[in-house]
């Protein structure tokens, strides 16, 4: 059995592990940004709406926030490295210091915590990094209160653009229902993005499978290992979200209205579909790896078969050459006129006879 230890594979996976050396030894609840700085500036956007009203604006100070009972508020923060801003948000909304610590720790696991005043959700947004040509992740944290949604993104992007457009246009139920329905819409957008990732990975798997069927190469083995690594990373990022949504559905939650539970259940169904697809792709990749190893083994067997046949053909010729190459004085065929011709006739005849035998046995 041969084990392949790929240092590039190990290095790329180590790069996905968030280094926490900056947070060692500090007191619990101390705000330290752990992770990469994915955005130069921190943008704070406030969307205020109800069924008849919609307003969107950029905030420079958290002190500019106001709230009324007849509106729903969505405060979105793109960028996590501004510690003073995070402290002010925590004080404004009376968030527990450990919650703020989890928001800034971008290596946090996917989870949900239910407090009396709010609910805290952490999940992973996945996307293809074009520069590195691999999957990368971004942590998204969300806090749900009675009429507020606070979302924290590492770098922002277009993942929630459709939700913002629906809010602005007032289409559907999104402006008629509460903040819990907005939380559902945000969760649904993240889960829907997983299907885009799966589609791209599926195309890569199909292309690799076609190349493998044409002719197995070392590049095929590397592609299979890369895809297996991506599927493992995808599975580890998505699987915990299943338990998060399940816990929201399973336990009594004062922040999720019964009318919204049916929508959360739809998100759960989508997650199950994503996980099933991931498992199918993993099985396909395992099958492709077995196919590659079998193909290489078959090619080796074909080479060994040819060498064995050639060796078998030359065995009688080697015997004759060895027997009559001995320097014994009284070998009777030495002085025979047709000895040389007889040697070649026997050699050619044995070769043809063996070739016919091999063909009849379907070894050729």
C-alpha cells in the first residue's frame, strides 16, 4: 500500500485554520479581531422599513440610531476590524461581551444561542476565491431582537442584494412580516448560495471524470485529491448548520413566531438537500479514485502480460542456444550439415506455436 503525503495539500488546509495567537491569555469577553482583514473600511448600513415605508442610509456613528415600535430595523456591518465600533454596538444593544467576542473570532463554529432579549446565530458563507482557485469562507453573525436584525460580515458582498431589492420594492411578505422573517430571508440567501457552489463543484467533478475515462494521468489524481479536499471543507462548513436550524425548530423560541417556523423548515429542507448532494459527490470522488487506481493497475498488468509473453516465447530459444552453446566435444549435431537451419526452424516453429496458443487462450 502506498501513502501519498502532499505538502501543498497540508499547507492549503493549514491556511484555512484561523490563527488565535493574538487571543491567548486575554480575559473572557475581551474584544480582539481574530482573522484576516478582508475589507479596508467598515461600512455600517441601516435599513428601516414597514409595510408602507422604506429607508436606507449609511451611518457614521452608532449614536445616530433611533428606533420605533412600528418599524423593523436591519443594521448591517461590513468589516469587523474596528474594535471601537464593535464596542459601541455592544453597548448600544446591551450585548453580552462573550457574544461580541464570538463575532470578532472569525473561526467560530456555526451555532445558535438563545438569550432572553435576543437570539445569536453564526454561520459560514462559502465562495470561490478566484486568486487561489479554491473555496474560501466568510463568517456571518446575526442577532435577532423584537424589531432589529444586526448582521456582521467580514467583507460584505452581494449575498444579501436580493433581500435588499425585495425590501426596497416591497415585494412579497418581507415588509409585512417581522424581524424573524427577515432572519429567515438572510438564512435562505446563504443556503441558496451553497447550491451555486455545488453546481460549480459538480461541473469540475464531471470534467475530471471525463478526463479520467479517456486516459488516467497523474494530473487526474491531483484533481481528485483537490476536489475531495474541497468537499470535506464544504461538508464541515455546512453540516453544523443543519443542527442550528434543527434546534430552532425543535425548541420553543420566543424570537421566532409560529408563522415563520414553516419558512425556517423550508431552509432546513434545503440544507438536507445540500448535504445529500455533498455526500453523493464524495462517493463519486471515492469511486473516481478507485477507478484511477484500477486503471493504473490494469495498465501495469498489461505491461507485465506483454513482458511475460515475450519471456515465454524466448524460453525454448534460450534453451536451444544454451544447450548447443556448451563446449562439449561429442555433441552429435555439431557436425551435422543442417544443424544451423534446424535451429532456426525449431526456434521459429516454437514461437509460432506459442503465439497461436496465446491467441486461442485470448491472452493476446
